[in-house]
């Protein structure tokens, strides 16, 4: 019900006319307007400066860097990632932000794929979509995983054998926690003959077929990601919306996909439904947000309570918001930006061009705050970055002017000294590689300490995971196969531990990325300062964080060989388990069983990531050393030219004056 609504059945084509009129005006604040003005202005200033520098060979590298940064600021896309449970109304919120029912409401909570809403292109017109199918290997792995969680043993890897095993499944033997996996497996069985041949491919489809890939589970279960090309004020302004699978979907087990969007998106929106309690999957996701929130340069997280119009009174709404805020605080999220909204009211208001109704929906207040975030926070960073580049170039040119103003004897003396000073400065900046090699032990110790605390935190949360997995609703003496129920309880506990460790490791790698950058920046600034002392007037460009490729070290968590007999031998009956000491004894035994696998996991994670970070440190230090050496040589070349008899002092002075004027615009 939360995802449905009066406009839900309309297609984007049907809604095009009202969307183009009412929604264009209502969405302009968020989509375009002046939200990106600071970035565009910074880009224009950098381009103007680059044009001035182009005729000067010694400033060629600076001119290229300014043009590249200007292009990024002008054409870069701003990504908003939506997270939340299936029933939270993420798709309807996306439609409200777009101003049209672009995204169909998926009835398939278990198999929803990532939906990216991007601008149309020449080859992908408005309303068309690129459907990225899962790989054959990935699909078979998903089937094996779901079968295993249903308690199936000796799961085959052969395609035909897997399908036979799925065909033999009966819903009567499936516990509540396994129903999403049963639904996924049966959908795959139903669609296998038609869609298995499309695995590992990318399909280009029209709007009608796109909606089928979202609505029909026998199709959607084969999909990894869908890219919908949709023209609207939002996408026209360069904003990309990403509607992620619910935290409770089968696809959510791929925690690295969600984490990459948390890490790389420009803004993260977490959506919860007004009268829904946080699920265990929600809580795990919020815990992850709490772990990493302070690792970002800006607070880019927004929290929305959807369907807030269901509140009977302002007092009731305030109570719900306080409850959500208290829950966020429990997950380490302090002072959240929290907004009550009604996405359905907002969509209707935008399509009708009703500004009063839009304000009443709460979405306008969110969009105002969000626009401020884009313009002020992100815009300020763009302006400051451009100013640093301009000031540095002014300083360089100013140094050349000062050198050119000396007497002939002074210039001759400076020329004699310059070569030796430049050589010394080059050696200094290239020494960053040697210094970096000596510093890796510091990072290795930090990683070891972070992983130690991961194991401590998992231990503290073990009771929560254990109680969720071994609960009275699953282990009931009502004629069910208790041996299998006990085994699936263990599998659920093992799954939760695997997800928790994967999320903890993702957060740890983000902390390590920041620690590595801090070390590199410290060394970069130290050798830059030393080089500036050796080469009068030299000023290095600021340190730039490298974009490292994502690394997948594989599934590190494994308990090792353990079978159902181990658990069954420690279980007498549900009554003895829950009313006697059976549950406590089982917990103690499992904790002892897990001690060695947890230690092994920590050691394997340390080994894998130490190798990755040692390479990153060495390669990044080397690249920074060469970059700085090139800057030293370029500066020395320009200074040498200014020291020559007949150097054009007037031209340098004019350049300097124009650069100052550009910065002060």
C-alpha cells in the first residue's frame, strides 16, 4: 500500500504532459535552478585561467589540470542513492523527486534489482532502459546460496541438478525466514527456459518491457541492474537517482554493492515507512551507516519518514520522529537530518503544479535543505578547490615577475643557482617513495588494531544474532522436522555473522583508505615544504586523493566443516531448549566453535588487505613523487625564462593581473 497510489498505474508516457509543466517548476529548486551554480562558476573561472596560461609553455601542465577540473565540475553527475526496506516507499519517493511515475512499483520484495535513473542519450531515448543481467556464474551461486539457507545439503553446482532440486521443493517445509529464498528459487525455475540464455548480457528494452522486468519476478530474479533513461528536470541537471534493493531482499546479501553506493554516492537517503518498525536488515544497514558516517568529509546522509500524512495529529507525528531519531542514535547516528514526507502527495502535487500541496507533503522542505547541501556544502568545496589552483598559479607567476625585476648581475647569479636548487628539490620530492616504504608498518598496526575491535564488537552483538536465529517460532514441536529446523537456525546465524563481518570489513577498509591518504598527504606536504625551501618561490599543487579500484578479496568467512549432527546432539526438545538450560548451553558451545574461525577470518583479512595497502602506498607515493618532480621542473623552466635577458616582464605582469581578476570574480 505504501508504494501504491492514485498515480501508480500511469505510465511515464501518459504522465509526460503534466510532468513537463507542473513538475518542471516544482522540481526546479532541487533539479537545477541555482543549486549547481557554485560548481558551474568555479568551472568557468578555471577555464578562463587555463586560456590565459595556454600560451606559456612552462604553465602548460597547470593549464591542463585546470581544464580537466573544469570539465569535471561542469559535466559531473551528482548521485543520490536511496536505501531502505522494500515497503518503505523508495520508488514512490524517487517518483516524487522526479515529478512523474517513472519507476514502476515492484511487487517483488525479494528479487528487486538496482534501478539507476539517468538522462536519455542518442542511443537510449527517454523511457528506454538498459537491463544488465546477472552473470551465469553469479546466478548459479545465488541459487546455491538460497538452497543452502533452506536447509538443503549436498547442494549441486550443475545447472540441471540445481533445477531438479528446486523443482522438488515444497512450501510446506519452508520456515518464515526462508520464504523469500523459496520465492526466488521458484521464480528462477519458472523463468529459466526463457531468460537463462540472456545471462551475462545487456539488453536494451523499451518502456513496456522495462516495466515487465521490474514487475514479473520470473524476469527480475535474473537482473543485476537496470539503467532507466528518463528525461526530467532532475536528470537534465546531471542528477542520477539510484533506487537500491531493499535491505531485506535476496540481492542485499551482496553487501559490497550497497557499500560502494554508500561510499561513492554524493548523497545517501535512507527511507523508512511511517508505521513500520525497523527490521533486522534495516538495523544492520543503519549500523553500517553509523560506522562510516564520520569517515566522510561531509555529512551526506538524509533520513526520511515516508507516508507521514498517516499521522492523526502533529503530536503523533512528533512521537514517531522522536522514535526514529532515538533508533538512529542507537546505531551511532547523531543529529540526523530527518524529514517527514508523503511521496504520493508530492507526486500528485508536482504533476498538478500545486505548490501548496507540495509544501504540505514535506518534500519541498526536504528539497530546500538538499539544495542548500548541494549549493553551500558541495559548492563551497568546489570554490575552495578552484581558488587554491588560482592562488598557486598567481604565486608562481608572481615569483617569476620578482626574478625578472632584478639587475642583470642578479639574474645571472640566480640562473647559476637555479639548476642546482631545482635538482635538489627534485631529489627531495622523489624521496616520498622511500619515506612511504618505511611507514607501512604504521598502517599494518592500525589494520591489526581495527580488526581486533571488529571481533570484539561481533562478540558483543552475538547474543542478538543468536536469539534471532534460535527462536521459538522456528523451533516449535508442531510436527515439523526439528532436525532440519535446528540446522536452518544455525545457517541463519552463520549468514548473519557473515553479513556482519563483511560490513565491518567494508567499514574498516574505508577507515584504512583514509589513514593511507592521511599518511600520503602528510609526506606529500612535508617534501613539498622542503622543496619550497630549496627552490625559492616554488609552491606545489595540493595533494589529490587517488581513486583506487575496488578490491574483492572474496568470501573470507567460513566456519569450516560442521554438520547437523553436531547441533542435534545438543538439542533435546523445544521445551528443554527454551524453558530449561538448553539454549544457554547451545550458545556456549557455538561460541567455542566460532572462536577459531573468527581468529582465522581476522588473520586472512589482515593478510589480504595488508598486501593491497602496501601496493597502494608504494604506487601512490611513486606517482606523487613524479608529479611533484614535474611541477618542480616546470617551475624552474619558467623561472629560468624570466631570468633571461629580454624576458617579457610586461607580459608576465599582465598575466598576473588577469589571474587575480578571475579569482576575485
